[in-house]
């Protein structure tokens, strides 16, 4: 049975005590509002479907983000010292918009407004419009945050995970930028001219192995098995998929690193990520190459391997380290003229 009492402020408090359920209470401006709420709650309790929203109402998104950063993130995100982690940036944008809202107030209308304002900021706003891909990732992070509230914090969300109820921006098309023969010649020439002594070898090694930049820069000489022609990726924290694997080395890849001097730190490429990035961008600029990133070297490598025709999809996945064949498909952009030659 529900009981009602008027507080000194004049507001009315409804208190529900029912066997088998935790005590529930809520304060309203009028007694009729308190009675209406109590009636609904008791009806749901009788049907066995009642979920308390009190904790969701007390917890703000800012509070939840704090717990997420302290409890979830250290166990699920690798530390990146040389650049801002994407998940931190995404949480900051979410906190800027939703921070003062309670979890109970985060519904699909509010999330849809966030989506629209990220893509087209209101007049007078200092924020810049962002692309579909950025918004999708931020919505995915918000969904993960709400799931964390439900599964890890035990907070019942009255509306559930509302991110699933709104339209998401379309996923961006996978990059298909590949250099022509002349562009490759120009890029290799400018890399050799670079003041960075590791750039040319790093570019060659990246194309020969399809390694991600972080994986390549973390490689130690101790990780190279020359006899079996393997590069051993052993540290899960330095691998995107967090799964150790052995990467086969071509003759050119072996020759490239064997020509390098040995560093005292034991790394094959003793250069920082941003240093290599800036040197690569400068070489591209001097070569007259636009819209090309370091990660495109991985695209190029996997596309070349796919064009050989003698490697199965599973063998390509073993080289690339992809967990799903769908992700591998995004990287293997076969040049149409090569396919035309095979067709005869």
C-alpha cells in the first residue's frame, strides 16, 4: 500500500512499501500527482514488470562518464601517449551536451537533437560541423556508455538504450586511394631525400608487411625470426586486435630492415609516431601527392597481396590480423585494370 505525506515545503511524498520489492518514494507538487504515480507503480509491481527509475534519475551522464573512465576504460582501452585517444574525445563531446541530464532524461528525442546539432550546429554556436563517420562513432560511444550503466552499474534505464531507436548517419565509404606508378616513384624518391633517416625504409617495410603503424614502430629486433622469416607481434597492448600473431616477411622486407643500423633501444624503427607522420606528410607534399595517409600504405599492401591471386582470403587475414572477413574486404581494393587483364 502507498502512503502519502505532505512535507514542510508543501510538496507531497508518495511512499510505496510492498513485500518482495524495495521501498520506493517520490515527491510531487500535488497529492493527485503523487497518487497517480503510486497507482502506476503498484500496478507494475503486481504484474511483476516494475523497474525502479530512482537511481537513473539521481545519476547524471557526467557521473556515469566519471565511473566509465575510472572503472571501464583502463581495462578496455590501450594507452596512447603520443596522441589524444579517440574515446576520450568522444566522451568529452558527449559530456558537453548531456553532462547535466539525468540518465532517465536521455531519450531518443534528445539523442536525435545531439546528432543533428553535431552535423549542423545552431546559429551562433562556436562548434564546427562534423562528418557522418564522427557522429556515428560518438553515438556508438553513447550506446556503450548506456550499456555500461545497465550491465556494470546495475542502473535500470526507464527508456532502455535509446540510441538504438534513432536513425544513424550513413557509414562512410571505405577509402580507395591508391597511387599510380608515377606517384609511387615520386613518393619513394622524396622519402629517400627526407632528413628523417628512417622514413624510406619504414614506408617500404609497411607496404611489404601490411603492419599498422603502431605495430611496426613497436617491433624489436628480438621479435624478428630471420630463419623462419617472421615478425612476431607479442605485446597485446601494442596490437589493435590485442591478439598476438606472426607476420610473414618477404625477401624485400627482410633486406630492408637488415640494411638498417641497430639502435640501442632495441627497436627496429626508433622513431616516434608523430615524427614519422610529419616526415611522411612532407614527402607527400614535395611529391605533389594529395589525399594520402600513412594508413593507406596498409590498404596498398593488402590490395597488392590480393591482386597476386595465389593467396586465399584466410591467408590474407592471417597477414593483416583482421578478425572478420568483412573488415578485410574494406582494405583490398583491386584495381579494375588488373582484373581486366585476367579476364583477357
